């Protein structure tokens, strides 16, 4: 009976650690992104202005544009067509390499007010499209969404979910796509994740997606990546979210698990935001049977292979700084996930992940509750040269060479891992507590530096074990 209860608890809790799909049934069906077509000779520049321009709406200019054209957008707020569920659509090979350029120096001056439509801008099967210098707000699903594409540029974009967003909104979202860049972007007040890359097709010669200098705050999750691969996230900030960064494996999307990602040289801090007790967006209804997501985790690998987490600064997370847990909801019998076209054997397992050179605790000023948490599952997972602050209870389980084995040189087989059931149970209970008591389990509040890098922590709740959004929260300095 105890085993049965433990299994049920695992299944319920694992769901907490995952983002829900954002109304996937409303999106274009997954397809082969294809290869970029040669650029046709010649191009034109089209101008969109509320007054004086040939085009009064962005969609009208997109419809008129040819592959390779540039669309310049004057300052202003654009609500676009009232007859479609999408604000702006860029679709098909005829729109390859189109550039939408707003105000790069101040994206807040060029605004797409989606007014409850599903997406601010969607790029579907149009390769190498550039979006630059634009803000999207009041979208129900996604601010900026690329699907079935080979290459995209999302630069100096701002995605603000807020009061009109749906249950599972994303700021910047790339799905079933190859390559691409997200740079100098900001996403906040989204009910699922500020940023998301998912269902990346397997590639013989991988084309990496590069994420640099982005800022995610005030979201349920700062970054989510279901079955993402070949992604590099660097020089970015994830703070004041419920959970900071969550690469994960799911069978509801193709090609599990997530693998071959690099998360390096980022600031991941103060992710203690209990959005169930007050938020800038509507009350979240989880897509996991009514069970809340965890709060208080800086970075969590939920399954995954060959991922490098290195040289990040991780601090002030009141549950754990960096955690690794096997994918608990995926069937371990070898059945029940075939429809998702898993990559390799046992896609739920943690394998060959390297956690190296991370600096925890901000010099002792902003301790994590636990610097590291790992359930010992999988094989080849290793930890080296991390500067631990000691946390409040240091690590879960206690730090030993068996629990957190050192890394071998790159190219050599990883160490043997030893599963630790009590450590996994403890991590499960942290998440379940939120569903049972409305308080994040295992969180341990600590005094935090008043500011860091031009940002301020959300106000601490009266009982001191999480933070809350209030109307007095000010928008921090943008990454541009």
C-alpha cells in the first residue's frame, strides 16, 4: 500500500513540474519546417503608420509583402483585424525572410494590442523571419509565436501577458522549429512561461538556437522547454518567477526528452513568486488536474540528457537553487509513450547531465534554501567545481561524493549514480504542499539583498515563505 501511495504521489507531483500546452489544438499542426529557399532578386520596404503611411495595419503590409521585404512600423498601438483569432499572421514560404522592424531603441512605443486574440504575431512555415522592436500585450495565448520554421530572429521584443491573458500563455514561443535566435527580449506576467522552445526535431547536423540577454520575470515559469534540444541560453536573467528555468520531457509533444542544451552564465534568482496568492494575471488553472506548479526553484532539470548547466549565478531561491529529478509521470514500462516518438531508450531518465562551475548564494547575501537537490536517478550525471554557499540546509540529500559525484573529463563516460528514494520523496513533498496548504513546501525564507542588477525582489508575504505581486511592483530595467 505504501508503494502504491508513493507511486500516486509521484505521478501527481511530477505534473507540477511541467508547463501545460498552450491550447495546442488551436495551433497549426506540426509539419516539416523545410529548408530556407533562395532569396529572390530585389526587395522592397513597406511602411506602416497610423497616420500618413500607405498601410494602416501591420497585417495589411504583411499581406502585400514578398519574400525578403522589410516592413517598418511607426510608433503607435495596433489592434489589427477584428475578424480573426490572430492579430498578425506571417504564413508560408512566400513570406520567407520578411523583416518586421518597430522601434529597436524603445520597443514599448510599437505595441500590438492583441485584445484577447490568441497570438500577437504568429510565424507559420515562413523561414528566417525577423521580428524586432515590438511589444505584444493582451494576447490570450502567445505574444510572439514561431511554428514549423527553419530559422527566426526575435530581437528587442517585449511580451506582456497581464490581466487579459489565458490560462497557459507564453511570451516568446518557438515550436517544432529548427534554429533561431531570441536576443535582448523581455517577457513578464505570463501564466505559463515567459519563454519557451519545444518539440525540437532531431537533426543529424544540429542547428543550435541561441538565447542571449533575455529577461523573464513575474511569470509562472521564467523558461520552459518541453523536449527542446540544441538550445544555448546565456547572459540572461530569470527572477521573481514561480520557478526560474525548467527544461523538461513530456509525451504530449513529440521527441522526448529534452537534450543537448547549454545553460551558462545566467543570473537565476528570487524565484519565489506564489501567483496563487496574488498576481497581475488571472488566476491560474493548471493543465495538470488542478495541481499547482512548484514555487521556489531556480533551475530544474525534469528528465533530460547531455545538458550542461555551468557558470550560472543562482541565489535567493527558497526551495532549491538547482534541482534534478527524473520524469516521474512518463511510463517506465516502455509503453504509453510511443505516440510521442521518443528519442532513444528510457526517455524519462536523467543521463549525462553536467552541473559545473555554478556560483550559489550571491556571496552569502542571498542564500538558496538548498544549493543543490538531486534524486540520484539515471546515469552519468555529475557535479564539479560548483561554489556552494551552504544554503540553509546545504543540499538534498547531504553532500557526499556518492550523492553528487564529480565529473570526468569531457568525452569520458560519466560517473555511476545511486538512486535516493528519500531525497526524491522530499522533493515531491515540496510541490504537493502547495496543493494541500496553499504554501510552497520546503521553502525557507532568507533575508535578501534589496536590489540586484537594477531589479528588486517582489514583496515578501506576511508569513515570510514566499513572495507576492502587488500593484506597487515596478517594471524593472529592460535588457536593452
